[in-house]
C-alpha cells in the first residue's frame, strides 16, 4: 500500500527523529509516514536500532530530537489525559509476548480494560473472550502462559494488544523463537486481522519469509549511516535496489570476502 495524493492522511508520522542514549545518537533525522491500514515493517541488520525505534514510537523512550505524531496528534512529550487518549489508539505486542505468568490468558487480556475502562467485570470478561477467539484461542481462557506453546503465547499477546480496539498494533519480533510453520501461521493471522479489521501494523522483524508475506512497505535502518538506507516494497528492493547491501540482505547472500 503506497500512499498517494488520493490516500487519507498518515496515521503515523515520524518527523526528523533522532534517538540515542547518553547523548550519543543511534539513529538520526528519521522521517517517514505510515498509511492507515498499512502493514509497515522496520528491518535492518543486528544492532541497527529496530526495536529501539519502535520503543520511541510507542513512548517508552523520549527522543533526543524530533517527534512522533499519531492520528494527527503529537505524541512525543505529551502528558496527562492527552497522552492516555493517544495510548488507547494503539496496542503493543512485545518480543516473546511478555505475558504475566501468574495470570490466565483471560486475565492477561483483561489488563488493558482494567486500566483504561470502567466496564463491569462481566463485560471485560466478554471482551477478553472475544479477543482470544479472534486469534484462535477460544477454549484456552483459563490456561496459564506456561501451559501453551510459544506460538499460542504470541497469539494471546496480540489478543491483549487488541483489547481496546486500537487503530494500530506494534509488534516487536513476532516470529522470534517460532518454528517455520508456526511463524507462517502468525503471518496469516496478521494478514487476516489487517484485512478484516483494517488495523495498521508496525512490525519489527528480520525474518525474510515474514517480510515478503506481510509487508506492504518497509524501511531498512543502517547502523553505519544512522539513518534509513532503503524504503519501499520489499520485492522491488530485492530485485532492483541500487545498493548492493540491500540486495544481499533480501537475497540472503553473504558479504563478499575482502
């Protein structure tokens, strides 16, 4: 999905974002837009800052400069009720799921509802059950995370991220630790949720099969230049990028020996 003049306004805008720690930039002057309903993938080599960028986009870290705009509202530096209103617009699936091991799946999915709504217990239970059903986990509501597979844990984490009916889902390395079949099943779930619910996905991954299956558009971060090395359709970048490292990445080719 490539934004054009007829497209609606971006749902996410990253404007001249510089991020780092201890005064040392890790990535600098990043600017890009994400369209409503797009599956947008952030990728790049190890240590390039993929997950760090995502954490800045969801407000866990404050950038050194620049801003993130969500739904037309500046999110960076926002506080109080305005911040809470923006937080309700997106859900997050952290790497490895980050479910609370002492809670059932139903209780895990209920957590955002308890934090952000005044729904009665029966209504929160109903919503949590519906979200688990949506990701194929009906009947597992009373299971503990340790009692289900890694792929099912990822699905439960996505159900929790959808508890408040967000416009946007951020997924950090959703395929990490999964076998190829389970990873492919998770890709299909992402595509189905995008198609049926119109959710915008922002996905951090370096898994090539997932990238080619789900991504409408990608940005590739570069550790050396601290910026965006390439962006666009992944298949086009694989076949036509002018940058040899980009082509090697997408074709899974080793760097030539010096």
